[in-house]
């Protein structure tokens, strides 16, 4: 039975949904979504717990238009991205094969919020660029000045992969003398081969103003399929002395595309790695290694992108700069407190953002640390990162949490260190942050 929704604010787990403002909020985090995405969300809310088909969503949200299924797929992907949900282990929106989608969280009418009178200078939990971006100078130099035209940014959830891509876009787009023309392309939701063209066209539309400034008309390069459009863009930029810097996010979707069309990835590899005038940066988690296991081509897709450039925790200087910015210039935060925040978070940028937000809200660092450790979103992302490890890596990580790491596990330890899950100190190898260590110990206790 359809549930009634008055159009007012409501809560979905830790998120507050504000339809009139087209936004979601969680503490000090604010995520704005497109009106149509909000309409899709409200339709799911009205049918919470029930499976709704793509046709039902289209009829409710786009009643006067004919739309393809990919429009619905991208809308759901956009909502998942906003909620920081994971299609492989969903907390909010579940995909039911060949049937549709189901909202897993029961909606609750929102209670009025009490104003705290305190505002955090910088929101947590979103990608950042420009003055709000900290660190990653070595990675930026590798992408822009290195010898490789294919770079793979590999890191866990919320480590800052999207922020780095956005910073690369910002730096090259704002530099009139840069040899690069950046194009950010989010692959999430591209589950069908035909989606490549649709989503690439959307990326070109986002860059239309910058293309026009170079005298390149969108309609001249966007005709035809994806490969035709990519080739046209590359040639048009080369004629103007520019190299296309393709910034490709959520590239794990290529695993699904490969399963449906192995030939598509072979063609992609040739288009991205065998042509002049293009440098491709892909960002993903370790699950993308599955593409290296394919045996249907003599040169697998990842051949031109490996070894990956690991994104781990921030360096101390960058982490301190982020903490002081999050606390605000007026905050009298001493070096000892900053050092304790870094220790609690293991310099993980997302944990630093969240802990600073909670400390600002609660006024007590110890309480804030306990709050972050118990936060369901944090625990969810820990679980996702853990599940993406191999069985050996999982065993080694749990052994480190018990202080039982073995010398013969060095290869697994190195991989865990590069992912920012463990760190080496004078005392030996330890879990990167007390917050993660607490979650691992609880997991060990559950398995006993």
C-alpha cells in the first residue's frame, strides 16, 4: 500500500530529506540533488519497503515524456551517490534484478531541529577542491608531469579519489597556459554499453562553456557513438594544442560492462591507450583488479594503467592544514589537540572531516571520537572496504588488530599499508586509527 507523504521534511536513517530545498543533510553535511532525483526519492518513500518498477518510476516522475531505462538507472545511481550508498551492499536503495528498486529505510517524519548557534566553517563528507583541498601534491605531479598517459588512482571508500579528480580538473581548467583540457566523467550508473555515449555526452555538456571558449562546438563532436565523439574531441583539442585529460570516476562499472560486452573493453583500451592527445586518469577501489584476471585478450584493459597510484592517508602537514581549516580561523586549537585528532583518524581525510564536525558540535574531543566510532555510516564504509580485501588480507588485518601480525605476511601488509588501513611505527605494524581498530576488534569478537 502506498504511504502518504505530505511533502514536508523526513528522516531516512541519519539523513534528513528536505524536498522543498532539494537537499539532504546529515549533521553539518549538506548534499544538493536535482529536482527530478528528489521526485524519484519521494516516489520510493511513498512505496518504502515495496519493489517499484522502472516503468512505475517513469510514469510518476516523467508522466508526459518517453524516457529510456538508463535515465532511471542514472537517477538511482545519483541517489546512491548522495546517500553514500553502495550497490553491492545497499543500506538505502536495493536493486531487485529484473523487477526494480526498493527503499530499505523506513521514512520518519522529521522532528524540528534545535539551532545550535554554531556553524562549522567547512562541510564534511563531500568532495572538495581549490582552497579546501589539501595534500596529494606528489599524486598531482605524477598525473600532470609523469611519463604515463594512463594513471590508475586506487583507494578505499571516502579516501578522496573524487576530490583529487576534481582538483585536477580545477587546476588545469583555471590555468590558461595548461596543455590539458580536463573532462570529468562519472561512470556510476553506466551499466549498459549504450550508457557510455549518453553519459559521455552529459560530461561534454558540463564542459560546453569551456569548449566554446576554444571555438569547439558541442554538436560538432557529440554526434555519433561514444568512440566517434571521443575521437572528434581529441582531434579538435590537438588542433588547438591541447591534450584531453579524461578524469574517469567510479570505474568499477567497467566490470559490469565487460561482462556484457568483452569486445567493448578491448575497443576502449585501444581508444584510450593507443592514441596521441589523450591522458586518462581512472579512479576506483581494489575491486577493479578483477579486470586484470580476464583472459579474453592478450592485453587486458588494466595493462596500460598498472601499477596503480595508491591513495592512502594524508601526509601530516596536509592533515594538520585540513584540521585547522575545518576548525576555523577563529578556533584556538592547540598543537596537542591537532595531533590527537590526527592520531584518532590515522590522517584519513573523511574521518578527519567527520571528527572535526562532531568535536565542533559536541565541544568535547573524546565524546566526538566515540560518536564517530559508533556512526553507522563510518561502520558501513569500514565494512565495504573490508569486504573488498582478499581472504588473506582480511586475516592479516584482523591479526594486526590483535597484534599478531606475522613476518611472512609482508606482501599483504604492504597492500594494507598503501590502502591506509595499517601503518608502521617504531613499535611495529598497527591499525591506522583507533576508530578502525575498535571496529575490527568488534568484528573479531562477533566471529568468535
